[in-house]
């Protein structure tokens, strides 16, 4: 399972980089997303099946700040689920 931190929630959606989503689908892995936006903290698990549905894809092409990687964004509707927060930090509490 891949873990990703997201800092922004826009119109009830989060955006993930396309190469991260594609890699997770290829490896049949889910993604555990941690949101830390404006004091709001939560986690959401996206299964490989959820990822394959590929939410709205942006036509915007972005370039990484470091390196030459070019990527797009894929939007998913934010749904907080009951995934324990301690999964994000390797099972350690606190």
C-alpha cells in the first residue's frame, strides 16, 4: 500500500499525480491518502479498483519543482473512511 500526503481539498476533491496512480494500479496496490488541509486531518483509502475508475483528469500539464518530471493530476472525491490514522505512521501511536 502506498501512502500519500495531500495538503489541499478543493470543491470536495483531492488531486493525485497521474504517475503515482498509474504505478499503484500497475502494482495492484491501494493508496492511503492523508489530508492535512486548514486544520482538517483525515485519511481515505483508495483501493486499486477505486483508482482504476480514474476520477476527473485535468488537462493541465505540470512540471516537478526538482527534476524534469512532467505529470498531470487526477481528482478523486474526498470521502473520510474508518482507516485508522496509525496506519499512516507505520502502526506507531502518536
